[in-house]
């Protein structure tokens, strides 16, 4: 059976971002990029026209080199995503983008002088939120919610705020999430339907996510056709 995603242009973000204090120090997080890369590879295998915007990772991939753009900071990721927003059929925001960045970045290495110091931060641009504001009724977006508490409530808020069609929910534990080869997810749709999955390898999870996107896309296309 032909993939419902064949030739669809799909934008995917993956990995962490680095928010620099000075040329050698930065704020980051535990994201390995494994989940985003697994999704990108799976969708590429299904015939989608995948564009991966990746933060700094230490991974090998089967994705063609010309389909990957590497960035470091949240702002760089946003600038690259902007190039694809308007021609994208589906956007998948899997990257663990830093919410904040240093208000001032030193051009030279900061010296250790005082016993204490303070760090002033400012908000980074919210890439998924910006896409949610401009996406058309012919475009879809999928987000991720890594939560440590009130997973469903926080995920619902994020889904609505960022105008997601689907949101993939999970929680970091000893055997899933950041840095691990396995993940346990639930997928919440815009109509508030929840699909729960068992603990699986991230490659298997990527297949589940791809199937969820295809199922949603089929229903989504029917609604679009009926609107004419």
C-alpha cells in the first residue's frame, strides 16, 4: 500500500540547542536527538520529503546529508525553520529548544573573579508557537510534551496554545526519554482522543508516530475536502 506521506514535505526539528554565555560556555539540556532522528528516518523511508533541522548531536543517520541542516542556538533553529514554514505540509517539533537564553553573551571567556555571580536570562522565540500562528488549514503540526508532572493537563494547554494537531506526551524516567534508546508515549489529538503505547525502542515509537500522523492526515484530508 502506498504511503499517505509520499512526497509530502515534512519539517522536523531535533536535538537540543545551546545558549551561549561566552565562546566556550553554554546552557543546554539532556536531549540526544535520537527520537527526532528516528522519526525523520522513518518518514524518509515512507517516501516523505523530509527536512531535518538539528541541534548539536552525536548521531549517525541514514538521512541524506542534503536533507539536514545543523544549528546550535534556538534563534538559528528558528531562522532555518522559517525558510520551510510556508511550503511545509507537516511540521514536527521534536527538538528540545531552550526556553531561555542569556541576556548578555560575552565575546570573550568570562573569568572567575567573584565567589558568586548571577545570570540574567531572556525568553527565546517559541518556534512551534510561531508556526501555529501562521499555518494554514492545509498544514498540520505535531508537538512533543516532556513533562514531569500533570502530564495530560500540561499537554492539553500546550496543544491548544501552539495550535498542534497532535502532541506526543512522555515523561523522563530511568528507561525512557532523554538519552535512552527506548521511549513510552501517548499521543493526544486535537479532538482530545488519547492513544497510549507500551515501552518500545525509539525506532518502533517513530513508526507509531508515523502511523498516527497518517491516520490523522486521512481524517484531516476528508474534512478539508468536505469544506469546499
